[in-house]
C-alpha cells in the first residue's frame, strides 16, 4: 500500500509545472464554475516523461498520497470487441499520460475486464491505475460468497494482484435498505475494508445513481468507512437540472452531490461528462452560440472543459471506443484550459435552455437491456433525440403547416435507423422490467409510448 505523504508544493514550483504566469494563475484560481470556487487549482500538475517528449496531460493528486491521476480517465464500458483495436487505443492513451482505466464485471458481460486486462498488462504496472466495481446489483449476487467471487474474478480478468480503485457499483437503487442488504448485512463491505487494509485494494469508493438517501448515508459515515473517492454523474446540464430529467423528480442535482463530496473531503470521479454523448449533439442554435466564443472547439471539448474546471475532481471518465475519441480527448486535457467565468455563465444559460427541451435523457448505457420483448430501447431513444436535434420531430401542434411533412420524415428515418421491426417501440408490453435497471430513472414505457404516438 502506498505510503501517505504530504504533497504540498511551493507557489513558484506550481506555476513552473503548470507553465503559466502569475497573472494567469490568479485568473484561473478566481474561477467560479457555477458557484464552486476553483480554490485548489494548485493540484494541477504536468510531470514529464524522462525518456520522451514532455507529457502535457493535466493531473490531480489523490488526497493523502503521492499518486498523480490523469484528469482524463479511460472509461471502458463500450469498447470494440477487438483486442488489437483496444491495445492500440490503450497504447496511445498511456503514451500521452492517461493512467486511469475504468471498467466493471457487467460491462460487455465481463469482456471489458478481459480486453482491458490484456491491453494494460503489456505495460509496466506503475504506468496505470485499474478501477473496477462490485457489480452485484442482481439480488442473486448479494450472498457473501457470490460477491467475493466477483471481486476475485475481476483480479483474474484484469491480470493484477491488487486493484487501485474499487467501487461499490451503482448504490442508490432501492435506497438505504438495499444498500445495507447488498453490502453491510452480508459482510462484504467488511471484507473489502480488510482488503484495503491489506493493500489488495488501494482506494475504496462507490458510484451513485438514484435515491440520494443512500449517497448521503455513506458520506455521513465517512469517519467509519474513510471513502477515498466517489463516482458521480456530472455535466453542465445535470449540474442544476438532473432533478427534472425524464419528466420524473430526482432527489439531487450534480451540484448537491459535488458540494457534499467536497465538504466531506472526498474527491470525485466523474461519469457521463457528455451525458451519454447528448452534449455533443446539441441544437444548431446552441452550437452556434458556443462556436461564436470558441470557433475551433467541439461540443465535447466545451463539456470536458467545464467538468475539469472544478477543483475537487480526481478524474473525468470518457467512454472512448474509437481512436479519434482518444486523440481528441487527450488533446483537450493536455493541458486542460479551464472555463472562464463568462464561459461558465454561457453554459449555465445553455443548460437552462436545454432543460426545457422535450428530449429523452438516455445515455445509451444499455443497463435496461435486453428487453424481454426485443425492443431496442437505447436505439429508439437515440433516434428520437436525433430527430429533435435535426428539427424533424413532429411537435404536438398538428395544425402546424409542416406537421405532415415532418411526421413522414420522422417515420422514414425511424425505419432506416431501426431496420428490424421487432425492435420497434410498439413491441413494448409495459412490463416495467426495465425501470429498476435505468440509472437515469427514465419512465421507459412512457417514453416508448411517446414514440409510438408520434408514429401513429
């Protein structure tokens, strides 16, 4: 287990590593990302590789250690099922300073851990940090032996004898009662705490979706469990508008989650910084507004810069499944250019505008799949949202002059996007099996019914 050290540095040394002047540093430290003052900016560091060109990746220091974690983390939920492609992406990421790699036993039915383990094990162990999870959401896996078996299987697949970052996966479903049954009553959390003490887990945390009472309960017991990090969903839209997504009341916006972690002294790992890619497919009006300020920046870069500007973030996960994603994202974080106060205000206004849009907040995580009746739930929602972005979605005002034309365009596009009619929304039988699986808490049958009505 790493020795705990004090990692404070002098102001001149910080500025030298960051590569900025005193005036620029003062401006950066004065940022207020939607009210969260960037007061710990001195944790940004860019060390050089001794043998190659300087690595420009932005790093954050893990509290209480000398570990430097890349602010860009590689999320491996949607990898191509091709080892050579994965190897190529991992090699590029590591060569450019990315060192945090995140997976879970449930991703790709366990294949993600296998692909990740094969790719990373080709590199020196000190070059990367492995993050995986206790994905025992299914009640059949709540028994101690089953949960322990999952933990040990992850080590085997990842080809490691210790895990750098281990998470209780997706706490929040079913509230505190389910949390206690999944992790406390069966003594599996006690086991994981002992594994951390023994050094086979270096940092222990949890990821959160759903009922905020479970999130609050775990952080309120920080003195007992000493969480090293917490993984939350955070982006400039969910910062203050997560509580109304999907037309259903949620307990907490990202602003609340982030601030509570910061007050508790626990660093955040961020998932869904692009909201499942939705923030890369904004309306033409929004894109025009943002490009007027930074013409060369993609919509993804805007979203990443906003997230990375918050000081209490350890790393920002991006689910990269193509080399071009890796290249662009590495460039965004090498180094990160924090949002200015004016840019934060602009994104806040954009979020207010987007929050009123009747889109479906699906992140295509596929936790809802498979559907017992064959419906391609993410595919249906992705097309619906794309139709809205392209302004061909027929809105409720059937008296509109272009209503019939837009409805036909919507229907034609739907048939092309989902070529198998057995996967169409109309096949939904409202069994509600998908509801408990959706981390966004979308009323899936209701939203599918909206698509059916649009096509009717």
